C-alpha cells in the first residue's frame, strides 16, 4: 500500500511562496507509468487539480493557476514538492498529494494571511 504524507508551513504570508513536500512510502515515485499529483480544496469549495509529475519527471499544471505552479521531485528521498508563487488569500486550502491510482495523503491546511 502506498502511503503519502504532506508537510510544510501551515501559514504563508500573501505574495510569498507556498512550498509543500509529499513524502511517499511503499512505492518509488519513479515507478514506470506512475503519476503523482497535487490537489487542493478551498474552504466551502470543490476539489481543484493543481498539477502532476510523471514517473519520467515531466510535469503538467492547471492553467487556471496562471503559471504560478512548479512541481519537482527528489528521487533519492522519494519526495515530490509543490511550489506556488505569489500567493493570495484565495490560495488558502486543504492541500493533498496523491497517486493516480487513488491513494491520497491526509492533507494539510495552508492559510494565506498576513
């Protein structure tokens, strides 16, 4: 069973960069044909797909985030990282990392506030 765990600051100041790390256990993030995603859910709203990093290291992002997103990985640590720049209070959300087979982390709340 794959286990995913999000980590990072719970509070980010507006205009700064949100950075979260997902640590994966039970499967290599380089497993062929595997895809590793970030998803968020703002308060009282639905789920929003942020982006994905594939087994090859290539990435795709939700265009609605206007190029503010970057996902990278450290295969030696079996981790992948989300960076979201120039955050606003509208980026306040529960952030989840997930594998495309349905395994999700428990999520972490990030609040953007001064």
